[in-house]
C-alpha cells in the first residue's frame, strides 16, 4: 500500500511539472505573439507617417499599444512601448488625434483613452523615458539574442532627448538660500551644461550602436536611424558649445575661465569631425570606417558609463563621493582639481534629480541640500 502511494505521489509530481512546463510555453508563446503583432502595427505606423498619412499612422500606433498591454511586464515589450510613445511625442500624436475625424478616433481607442484620461495633457516623451528607466536596470538579465538591436539605439536617444528637453526648460525650484548667494545665471548655465553633457553620452552611444545595425536584418529604417543619431549628436555638441561659451567669466578664476573656453573649442572640433564621419559613412566604402574605439579616440571623447546608469540612488552616492574628493583637494590647495570634482558632483546630482522626477524620492531633501551646497562651493571656489 505504501509502495502504491509513493508511485502515486511521483506521478502527481510529474504531472505538475508537465503542467507548469506547458503553462510556461503558452505564456512565452503568447508574449511572443503579442510582441510580433505590436511590432507589425508599429512598422505600418512608421510607413504611413513617412508617407504623410497621419491619421492612418496614429491608428497603427494605437493598435501597437493595444497589443503591448497584454505583455505589460515583458521587458522587450516595454522597450517597444517606449519607442511608440517617443514616436507619438515626435509627431505630436495628441494634436493629430484631436484634428482627426471621429471615425479615426474610434479606431484609436487606446491612444484616445491615454489622451482623454491624462490631466494635464499626456506627456509622451516623459512616458517613454519612464518605460526606459524600468527596463534599464534589467538589461543585463535579458537575452540579448532576443532583443532587437535597434531598440537599444532608440533607448539611448530617448534618454538623451528627455535630458535635452529638460535643459531647455527653467530650473523650477531654485532654493531660496541659493538665490540669495549665487547669481541665477550661474545656476542655470551650469545646470544646462551638465544636462547636455549627460545627453551627449547617450547620443554618442546611440551613434556608435546605430553603425552596428545590419540593414539586411529586420530592423527599423536603419539609414534613417543612423542619420537621426548623427544629427542629434551634432546638435548636442552645438548646444554644449553655446552654453560653454556663454558662461559668465567676469569675476571667475583663471582656471574656471580656461576650462569653459577650452571646452567650447573642443565641442566645435568634435562637431567638425562627426560631420567628416557622416560624409564617409555615405560613401560606398563606409564599411571601412574606423571602429568605435578609434572613432572615440579621434574625437578625443569617452562614453562616461557612470553617467548612463538610470538609478537615482547610484547617482546620489557617486555625487557625494565626488564632493568628498573635492574637499580633499581643497585641503591640499589643489583648487583646479577640486573644481573638476565639484562639476562632476553637480552632474551626478542633476541626473539624480531628473531620475527622481518632480515628486522626488525618499532622499529628495538630501539631494536638494547636496545640489545647493555644490553650487555654493563652486561659486565660492571659482570667485576671484
């Protein structure tokens, strides 16, 4: 009797394992199917938009989002959703939807719900950025063979676009203590400078990734993607040059003045070199372009990996570490090095602030205090 019971238990365990296995296969297949359908609708949307058939394009973008709802927690789907949101931002999907006939709006139920239920107006770039943040920490755990390479290019562009837009907006809440002791122009220009610097890293990464894409594989329009990455990279260097050359040098130390003048010259040179590579890439021998490492070396640039981590806690920790290093350099009377560490700290803190969002996180007060202290120290240290 005992022996029969043991056999029965083994059979039941075996059946349970088979059941779980079948369920997993069904879930995987369902995710794959919904992703593929969402992808097809996205491709159609892109096609219609390129041919200026805007009403048809938003119908397909909406259908893509509709399919992605079924795989809400699938990271591959979340990346594609981020790209769909980004496209809706770029084409001003809200305006197109409002200006479309009712018959079109009815076919855009998912998009229409997003627009009608959002208060204030839906911010598609912000939604895109939030999706990327969710996926970013999981990338190392994903099967890269299953991930379409062009999505990683788009991921980097989305983050950079978000930061560039933030750089163009005003610093909403400058602490009273900071306003009293530091000129607002000093605060604003350094804020814009740091955000453009972070965006530059992501655009550089996107530009290099885009050149790895194989046009023969199922991708987005590779030629268009490469062109977009090059243009955005040139644009951010122009913005960096503009800000660096406009920093008020009056009353600043020689080291501070030299740094920004030198940066301005460097950004101009990099822009010219990117233009040269842009022309080379359009020639028949484009496959003979220098590899990524050589191109970065020729630009005298690096991709600063620490500024590409989309974790506010990590950025806050790194910023505080740079503050400690700055204090050590001040004690050694190395003011030029202390200045560099303070600028790095400011960059980490500014990125942490953007990652936390307007509501902030549990470390919101610590971050605000750190930002205020860094600005105060920079202003004091670089004053003649």
